[in-house]
C-alpha cells in the first residue's frame, strides 16, 4: 500500500497528469455537446449521449503511458529500484496507481459530463433519463480506468515514452478504423470495440461496424487486454537492464 501511495504522490506532482486529466474531461464534455446537438437528430439515443462521458479514454491511456514510461525517459527508474529492489512489487504498485487515477478521471468525466448532457437534453426537449443511463455512466468510468491500466502496461513494454505515445495516436487515428474497415467482424474484439460495448454504444441502434459484445463481455475483454499487456510488461520489467 505504501508503494501505491508513493506512486500516486509522484503522479500528483507532475504537470502532465493534471493536463491529461483535464483534457480527458473536456474532451468528454465536448463530445457530449456534439452528440446531443448533432447526432441525436440523426437517430442517436439518450444512452449514447451519456456514453460520451468515456470519450476521454485516449487521454487516460496516454496518462498510463506517461506515468510508467516517464521514469525511463527521465532516468529516475534506477532510484526507484534502489529504494524498492523488488521489481515485481513496483510493477504491481504502478498498475494499482494507474487504476486509481484512471477511475478518478473516469468519475470526474461522469460528474462533469452527465449534468451538461442532462441540461442539453432538457433544453432541446428530449428525454433526460432512462433506466439504462446509470449503467452507461458506470461503464464509462470503468472504461476510462481500464484504459489507464492498459496504457501503464504499454508504457512499461515500450520503455520509450515517445514511441509509446506516437504508437497510441497512430492506432486510434488510423489503425483501428482501417482494421475494422477491411475486416468488419473484428470490430467487436478490438480495445475500442470493447470500450464501446462497456458503455452500450449500440444500445438503441446506432450503426457500428460489426455487432458489439454485451457490456459485461466488453469489461472482461478490456480486462483481458490490460492483463495480457500487464503480464508481458512485468516479465520484461523484472529482467530489463536499467543502468
């Protein structure tokens, strides 16, 4: 627990953490506004509008990368391991810290985005609440948390922060879309597809490439991606030369 607290204190002292957290929340709010004012007119649903609370997950992913790869970039990893030579414990503490920070960002996104969405829905004369909304908001916060853990694993795998960040951007801007365009049936199995399933993106019929998984399966798939990357990161980290 002491290691996790130390990781959280270290993260809290970095400007990049606050910047990425703020961008995640702002991005979610912006998408909620666009969804209510534009997409609902073309067949979108109330649940989809509230699901925009998880649209900051890219910044949560980047935060995880920065938190774990940053120590290699700034050469502070050696001091960390001198204080705590058991690398496995350091890796677990970092994953726990990523989960806590990601969940905090996810909750912040929900707390800020949900009222904005409700006000816009009411102002435009639409239904403000449905029984599915609480599940969508819960899934949004959970999705953002899992993306931060996934990013933490990628940061440890890549070691080079710049490479990991660029790789994440390339995948989100081009890789995921191209893969689904050429092989639509794969869409439900990608990390992005899993994230959409968690918040019930297709609930109400918005057209997406391929049928999405049930929400619980989306959670398990995201956990699976994070777990596989995490185990690989741990295996590499405990053997990596940091001198």
